[in-house]
C-alpha cells in the first residue's frame, strides 16, 4: 500500500471511530508496516486536522497507549452554522399559534443535528461527561449526536414506564410555564450510580423540565457537569427554575417581524468553544 | 499546502459531509489550487476508500456536478459487528421476565447504533428512500443514524399529540401481540405527500406496530420502499401482520441457555449488502 493510500485509510478509520483508543500495533498489523511508519503517518494527520480546525488527534504514550480522534468544530464554522440555522428558524411559516415555533423537521435532520452535537461536544468536552442525558422525544437526536462526538452513551428519560426496562425511579415535576404536574421515569440499569452527566435538551422556557431532570439525577447520585440547550425562549421574563445553562440560540416571538428575526444566535457563548 | 495535507483535509470534509454534493470549484477555491489537481486527489481518495470497502465516492460530471461521499460498510465488517452484538445481547442478565430482552443501553449507545445505521443504509440505499420513518422512542437513534448515512431526514411518528406540530393525521392500530388498541400520530408538515419511505424499528413480534406505520404512510400517499428491523422475535410462531421486512438479528427466548444463544445474526440476509 502506498503512503497516500495508507494515510487516507488511517484518516477514515480515525474519523469513523471517534473517541476510541486505537493502538499503533493495531494499525501496524492492519497495514502490514512498522509502528514507526504508522507513528509518522499519524503525526501528519494530526497536523492536518489541526490546520483545518476539525478535531484533535490525542496521543496516549506507553504500552497500553495509542491514538484517539476527538471530533470538534472551530469557532468560525460554528458561528456560521448557527447564524444560518437561526435564519432558517426565523421564517414566518415556522411561527405557530400560542408563541410556539416549528422545529421538528430541523431536530430530526441529521445534517443539522450532527453539527449541533459537535458544537455541544466541543463546548462541554473539558468537563468530562460520562453520559449525555435527555428526555423524550425531541431532544433525543441532539443528545445522541452529542454523545457520539463525546464517545459516551446517551440515556433517555421517559414519560411513562415500559416493561422492557426493569426497575425504575420516577419523580413528579412541575412544568414551570404551564403549571402542570408531570412524571418522568428512568430505569435503574440505564444510568448506574455516581456518573458525571451532561444534560441536553432542545428548548427551555421556565426550566421546569430541566429542573426535573436535575432532581432525577440526584436519585442516581449523578453529578450534573453541564446543561446545554438548543434554544431558550426569551419571552419568559420571570426567573427560570435553573440557571447555569448554555443555550446556542434565543427565541423571542415578539421579534418575529420583517425587521427583526425571531431566532438569534447567542454569540457571547462561543468563547466556551 | 502539501499534497498529503490537502488529501487528509479533503478526506475529512468528504467523510463529515456524507451524501452532500460538493463541487470541484468549492474545493479548488478552499485549497487555492487547480480543479485538475483536486480531481486527481479525489481519484486517489476514491480508490483508497474502495480498497478498504468503506463507502463510495460518487462523481457527478458537468457544470452542476461534483463529488458525493456515500458511506457504506462491507459485508465482512458487518458480519463481525452483528455477531459481536448478538453475543452481547444474549447475556443472561439481559433476559427480563415475560420473555423480554433488555436492549435500551445498546439502542442509545452511538458506537453501536452508528454502525447499525450504516448497515441499514448499505442495504437499502439502492431503493432510494427519501425519508426514514420510525415510531417513538427506542427506534429513534437507529432511524437517525440510518438517515444520516443515507443523507435524508428522519421522521418520528408519535403516540400523542403536541401543540408544536400543527395539524396532524392519527390512526388507531392493534398491537398484534397484546391485542391492545393504540394511537399513532404524525404532523402533516413532517412528511409531505408522495415520499419514498424506509421504515426502521428496533423490534418486531406480531408486526402490529409496523403495519400501523404502513397504514399511516398511506394517509400521506407515501411509498414504503423498505422495512428494516434490528431484531425479530422468533417465539412468535403465528403469521406476522407484515412480511417483506429485513431483520438483522433474531431473538428466541427459549434458546437462552448455556448451550444456545438467545440472539443470533441472520446471516443469509447479508447478500443484500
């Protein structure tokens, strides 16, 4: 195999196995070449990825070591992406009665949630979450893509019990904006005890759901290391039930006119990237 | 930029923008080089990907043309992956009372559902689905990853109505194995009319849910081009309500002994890959 072919194959393997520790020995055997050659190739790939600002190739030395590709997005690309998304979400046909916004298509489009997951992962990686938690249904794709970029499992809190999940823990919570009492439930096996969790959700208004998930996390002795939200509803002008969350976009239904966009990116938060 | 660096950057862009048509002009401008040079680089990448059997670089000629990376997995890797997954799912601690199997953790683990989505995409791509449809909740990650590999949106059928989805169509269906009447619902905007859809779900027993989704699809004048299921329950020995589905694994609770694995891969179906 020529060097160029090997480098392309190596790049492909690294990118399609994000966060997995792959040993030099594995590559040396697979490409029937010396570890020193592989090491040199990996150095070239690492530098190229650094130049284009798309992820980091981490080298772990020693016998149990190897390399691990950590996907990330650079600030410029993230800003452009979120500005375009805000523009799309501001279209007048997305405004629904009651001050709601239609986002379902966006939240299930892989070409959109993949980069969003990459942005959340780039922001929260340094807090070393072990699990990404969300509540069904619309937050699932965001949580899954974030978990994929971080190399950790996703855990989905549900509204109802299922026979296929074994014993579970449930709590009641008050949806802050509607004052309704609801139930959320999570299987004992799903999360384990004492994990560092990153909570991801698509929307925040009063914060009742987010607060509910945080209470549920206490039942599992989990440490919440971050709360990432795609969009906050800024029309909620009362104190929210949670603080310390990071929203990528803000939505203000009163701004949905020709002069003003209803959805705007929250620029000042990019310094977290 | 040296040729090797450019080739790594090109490979990265192609792999992280699956199914997107990218023009030679776009690359030529981005890398400040001639289209003929880019064309030569892409030829090298195409050949390397072909050798390792991981996806296909499609070239579309003409002024509006360019290249598009179509992710896929080769048969050998798919077989090894599904055999390992069957072994994991056969562990005795996964068996739940009532002949159920615990799969929740697996279905929300990106490192597992990503390859599963790639397998479904590799099988069903030739039928040109325009949308991947599933029903909440556990099928969502599989559907999303399949949609990502196919470059199409996912659409999630729900069990209850939401104010944020506008007008919707609902049907009642009978869960074949439990004889309960349930409701499924899908927003008018979510799917549009006359689409080619691929249905993906995690489990099939009697086939009531799958049949329900197919009836719902008729309401949208959709053409169902495929039905992909992660696991079929072979303990259901009555005729199923749907046929023509493709399952990757089979589960037989009566086989869950030391000598027999409860879950096995369905080898004969790989000729679809």
